[in-house]
């Protein structure tokens, strides 16, 4: 009982909540964004052993919109790079879902982040079949 009272007092402390969010919850969400690729998906032409989940990125971005600007700026760069890496997939359905999510995020971020988005895209999609994407 004494330990429970101490934990409940910590939960009411705003700095404890921010610390928990930044140190525990956000890293767990980042791990959920990517999933391992099955052997059948590997045969379809997935480049990496991990495939991103655009719906999880949407949920994470919705959470980030509620955060202070510093956290939003830092984590949005991670999301943009992850989405751009998702465009490298040879699976057209996966690429299409990633494109839609990238368009949603770009719509929210506006013109001010367009240069960052284009630099991420040009660094990832640089040769071969990736160039036309």
C-alpha cells in the first residue's frame, strides 16, 4: 500500500508523465512502426527485412501533434525518414499506402517542411526503379 501511494503521487507529477512518455512510450511506439517481413513477402520483392506500418505512423503522428514543438520537430524527422524508406519497397500496394500517409503528413506540416521532405526523398530514392517513385 505504501508503494502504491508513492506511485500514484508520481503519476500526478507532470514531469514524471513527460519523462515516462519520452523514455518509455515513444520508443515502444517506434518499435511497433516496423514489423518483420515474412518469407512470402520477401519473395514479392521487399528490400529490407522490416516493413513499416503506415497506420501506426499515422497514430504516432496524431500523438506528436499534441506534443510541444521541440518533440514534434525531433520525432517528425524520424517519421519522414521511415516513410521515405518505406517507398523503397517493390510491393506497389505497400508503396501506395506509404505514399498516402506521406501526403497526409505533408498536408499537416505545410510548405515549411517541404525542403526537408524532398531531401529525405532524394537521399533514399536515388537509383534504378526507385528513381521514378
